[in-house]
């Protein structure tokens, strides 16, 4: 009997995050939700990552309400989100009470699969979120942030996978955020994990370097169970490979694919129109759709590359781009080879630019790099260069334990602080994650409601 390969559709989250900076409002994809629901996906990734931040910052949407509406429109498909472990959806670590309540409420509002990763692959930073997911009855997808370096070996990754299984992982995800995993690496790694644990494996990659289609085929050959793809108008470039193309190729190779081609054709026709609107207004830039092989040399993910460019442009120093690019892997080595994914990619990139512009390495360092050297982000894959750590910290001693253990609970105090401005635990959580954005959103909502009440009374 043919082996089945399942698909996660990313257009509602990572595909639009990668191509149009997550600027896809609910009403733009709402007409397609019932079609996606009938298409036969393993899951639809629709929340987490940058969606929460962008809903509040740019789209004037309540991210929780968005999730509830998607859930209502898609009763038959598992909904999936991306969670940054102890960072949840932000850029620094949060206290445990926040992490636990956030996961609980995400599941209550309709989430089925929570993909949990840590930028350093430090399992201490995954433990609380994993336990909370299991306790809430959702699928905990324990995630490896894939990267290559002298200290990142298949044996190390397999060791991590065994720990994730012990923590209650239902599935394992290999998250290749820069699209640097080649076909042979995929085959070897999936084989090694399959030999070590009996759990379904999901491979996530990006088309940034042009490797993704080949990588997926070899991963499937090695036994991968689920792949992440994007409906064709939102595929390619810094996004994922096209759903329809992968389904076609796998069927031709004799694998079973449950996707309904009528549904994917309908989705494709619809999202072409959506994509064209974003091309017209300049949100979707040609460089996001291009193949960029520099990633293979410098391990710089697509989003990080555009950040480097915009930083240098602001400083009128675009002529230093090649130099900053070459400095990036050096900073990464100094910092103990962190995988370049949010927030470490931003931290390493900013430091590389500063080193080049100052003409002296680590003359100025950001507060984030200081916190990183103090151990606030967790245990680094390799030790931080001792001389550089001393230069940055002076006589201050780095932490030895888990940073979140030193953080005071935050939920109850925030609830009291917000008073009647917060109507639910969800409002409290939004405020803790993004205080300024959430406060503005909640104030505007309150003013709108008061206006409606005044108007209704006057009319009566």
C-alpha cells in the first residue's frame, strides 16, 4: 500500500509572513476558509509567529477574535500555531504563569497544534510551554531550529528529539527557517530521527535558496510524514514550496496524497487576486520572490538579509553590505553558533553591522547582546567566546540556571492594573505580550463601545 504524505498549508501564517510581512487581514482570506477546510490538509498554520504583533500594530484586529473566527469557519481542519517557547510571541523571556495561561487560552480559543521552538534549541526554554500544551489537550509539536555549524551534529539533534519525546511531544518538527537544508542532509537527519523515536515528523523549510523541492522529496523518501507548503500564488522565494506542485510530484512517485485538487485550484485562483493587490501596492517586493543562494554561504535567512540592507540604508552605508554580510558568521561563531531565527538573527545581524560601522569589533553592543551574554536567552550551543564575553560583561558573572526562574509572576498584577479595560484573560495576555499596542487597541475599543452606548440612549 502506498505511504501517505500529509500537508500543512501555510498561506494564513508563514507564507504571508515571509512574503508580505504578515499584512494579510482577516477579510482578505475569509472567503476561502471553507474551501481550505474541505481541502484535506493535516493542518492549517494560521496563528502565532508575527501574526499577533501585526494584528494589533497594523491591522487593527484582535488576534484572539481572529482565531475564534477562523475556528468557526474551519471546523474540520486542525489549526496550528508557532510559539517561541519561553518567548511565546515576543522577543524576550516571560514568566511561567504567562506562558501557561497563554497556551491554555490559545487551545480554548480553537488551537489544535502548537509548534514550540527555541532560538538556541535549549530544551529548558521549551519545557513549560510543552507541558502546558499537553495539559490543555493539544498536539505538542516539539521543534528543532535547524542550522549547521561545527557543534550542530545529527547526534546532537537526535539527543534533543529524545528529550522532546520525554516532555510529551506528539510530533517532531524540523524547522529549517533559512532554507539551507540540502537533500542529503534531509535524508540523513530524518533517517536518524526515525531510528531514534517512533513519532510523526514534520519538515518545514523555505524556498529561499532554491533547495526546498529537492529537500522535501529526499525527506519523504527517508520517511517524513508531513511537509509544510503554501498555495502556489503565495509560494516560492522566502515562502514555502507550492502545495499543488508537491502534491503532483508525490502522487507521480507513488505516494498517497489526500488533498482535493478542486479545492486547491479554487484556492489558487482566489489567492492570485490577493497577491496581485499586494504587488500593486508595493508590499510584495520582487526580491522576496527571488532565489538567494548567499544564504548557503552566510546562513543569513531572507528576512535577516532585508533587515541588514534596511539598517545600512538608514545609516547611509550600503557600500558596507558585503563587509557586514561577511562579519555575520563571525559574530555568530563568537556567540556560540546560535541558529539564526527570531530573536537571535536580529541580534547577530545588528551586532555585525555595528562592528563594521564602528571599525572596531564589539565597541558598542545592544542591550539584547548583553542579556544574551549574561545567559538570559538560555544555554548557547557552544560556549560564547570567553574574551568577548568578558569584554561585554566586565566583572558581571553570567547566569547558570534558567532565566525564567528569576522572573516574578505577571498575570495577576496586570489584571489588577488594567481593571475594566480588560474584559477577559485574552486582553490581559495581549497587554503582557505587547503593552503599548494592546493598551492603544483596548482604549480605542472602549471608546468605540461608549460611543455606541451614548448614541443608542440618545436615539431612544
